[in-house]
């Protein structure tokens, strides 16, 4: 099956080794910055108002600030549409990149997902090598990586769900 993804105004036929999983272009950096500012100004307050988001225990992260400068991997279940914003709010809005299904890069939220830090999961083995190299580079640069490890969203489900092994492989 061919997945068409919009990327910098053009459609990409397949997510393979030619897709820019690690985008260092000026255009990406500007749009990523605009997205992050928009999240801080609009989505974080709306998340608090609409869903009553409250962060508890943030002080538990303070003793580890020095270690977090070299990056971190966060993992949580996917439970509602804006939970990525919740994770970013809870962890201090670090620059975070996350794997995302290619289908989500075709929908109405494609711009937001791409420039929030979404990196589409490739469809080919050669693409997977490039994808893994991109995340290795993000890690080397001290960026944070977030994973929704169960591969599907269950609306407002509270218990911890089973994780797929990919999240733990990435953390390793």
C-alpha cells in the first residue's frame, strides 16, 4: 500500500531512506519554533481549561535536571487527543521528538504533528535504518524522545496498558 505524506508542500510516495527523518533545514526550524510557541501560548492553557490538566510531582524531576540535559525518553499511554501537550507540560516543554504512524501525517493535524516533533515510522527496511539513525542523532544532540508504546489510543483509560516492545527497544 502506498502512503502519500505531505512534506514541505510536496507529496512523498513512500517513507523510505529518502525521507528526511532528521530535518535540519531552516524551514523546519522556523515552523518547529512557531509550533512550540503556539503550544505554549494556546494549547497548554486550553488543555488546562478544557480537560482540567494539573501536573503533580514535577518537583520529583528537579534532582535529575543535570542528567536530563543530555536527553531523555518518556513513555506513557496514549489516552486523548492532546496528551502529547500534557507530557510536554509535565516535563518542562523540552524539545521532544516522537515516532508517529504515517497515516497521521496525512490527516488534518499533519502540520501540527510534523512540526511538534513527529517523525513518521517508515514502511521499508532501508527507511527504518534512516529512521533509527535520526533518533540516534536526536539522542546525541540531547533532545528528548517520547513514545506512545501501545500503538492505539483508548479515550481516558486510566490503568497502564500493555506496551509494545518497540518502545523498550528504542529506550535500550
